[in-house]
C-alpha cells in the first residue's frame, strides 16, 4: 500500500511507494566521457587557501574561479522595478578542490583527508561570513554528471549570497514556527524520535547521528545531525569536525558501494550570518540546528514532482536505511 507522509519541518508531503525498489533496480544513464583537459587539474582561478602535504605539495586547494556568478567587487544596488526587486549579484563563489588527483575522491584517501576537508569548509565559512554584505554561505557538493558536476574532478562549491535562498528561508521559518509553539528545537526532537524508533538509523557515533528522513525527497537520502545543539556549522569544535570527516567518509563509501557510484549532492545547512539583521533572528540559536543533507540522484524527477513539490519516494526510508546501514557496518 502506498503511503503519504508529511515532513514536519516544511510541511511537504511525499508519496512513499509500498513496494520499495532495491539498489539494483535503479538504472543510471551512462555518464558521458570526460572532455579532454580539466581546469581543476591546471592552474585556474585565484587561490584563496590551501593545505599542503609534508613535501609541500597541495592536498586541498580553494580557488575563486574566473567565471564566478557572484562577485564581491560591486555595490549591492538594490532597487525596485515596478513590483519586482533586483540587485547586483554581490557574493562569492569558491571551489574547494578536494584532491590533487583527478580520479581520486577525498573518501579514497584516509579519514584524515576527509577531516581536513571539513576543516577547510569551516575555515572558509568563518572567513567569508566576516563580510557584512553576505547573508548566507552555502557549502554544497555535486558529484557525477547527473548532479550538475561541471568538472569531473572532486570538488565542492562554496557560494555566498547577499540574500537567504528560498529553501533555507523555508527551513528557518519552519524551525522558528515549531519553536514558537513547542519551545523546543525541531531537529533535536527529530533526533530523539529517530533514536527511539531506530527504524531509519544508518550510523551513530559519539557526536553524530545519520538517518534517512521520515519523508525524504530522494531514495536513499540521508541526513547527518550533530548531537550537540548548535545553529551554525561555525560553532562546531575541533573534535566534532574530526568526527564529521570520519562519518562523511564512511557514509559516502557505503553509498557508493550500495548504489554503484551514484551521482549525488550534499549540502551543509547552517544558520545565516547573524551580523546583518540581528533582531530578525532572536531565537535562531535555540530553534535552528545545523546539519548535512546527502542526496543521491538516482532517479529523475517527474513533471508532477517539479510542478507540485510533492515527491515520489520509490524506496522507503526504512528500507534504504537497512541497505546503507549494512554496508556501513561491514564496509571498511
Ligand atoms: Zn582534474
Ligand atoms: Zn537542536
Ligand atoms: Zn536542511
């Protein structure tokens, strides 16, 4: 029997099909062969940060690409045109090149490499948020052609915008509303419920919980939640970041194994910069809880889903959790 489920944060409905598809039922279109020449292998853009190995060769490098959508060189230029609003694309795009080797992903190195990568995200977030024009910093990964990956070289994007993106705003509003009538953080409540039911848990460590959300959008979608309540990724401590590297690496390796190297995206959802408009976010520290959403892209969205925002989940979160959990337990 198919089932409708309501996601508690955004109030979005999803259809969970009764008979889950197994990982082997998803057939991905062949990826096109890589074009010759990779800009991330060559010198490209302006270097903003790097981590070297012992021999002085870079392991992780952050660049500002030449063709960024956003730039910090401009005034905001905010104005109304009739009923419309417009402003200059003030902001910043950075590419974190996660590996000097084109065909070697960060999870193919050791845990330390992944933890260093998390540390780089943290350092960049802290630095970029110092600019008062920036309202939101989004750290997001595209891996595989179907995910919108333009390079084919392991990388993550950091995009800083002068506005809060709609999806983030909806999440912040949802968390704030929930807090408004329950005086509790919705993410902490979700975490308690997941730990109580245990049906969707993929991995547990001292500092993190990984689970498939009750009303996920994508089959095999996983969320990573820190056990310690903090609204911003900027408020993490060094032990958390080290542990996060281990957790992410294990999850991605398990996902690659179970779904045969799927294209995927992940995004770090963190609080907006609180420097501008401090008053607007007075309960933010209590009501929002930073987290990571990992979304395999193994199924194309239909017109119904794009038009309605109501997703069809062809593998139940409970079944997906079992498949990944098994690989997490036995992998490595
Ligand atoms: Zn490359
Ligand atoms: Zn919380
Ligand atoms: Zn989120």
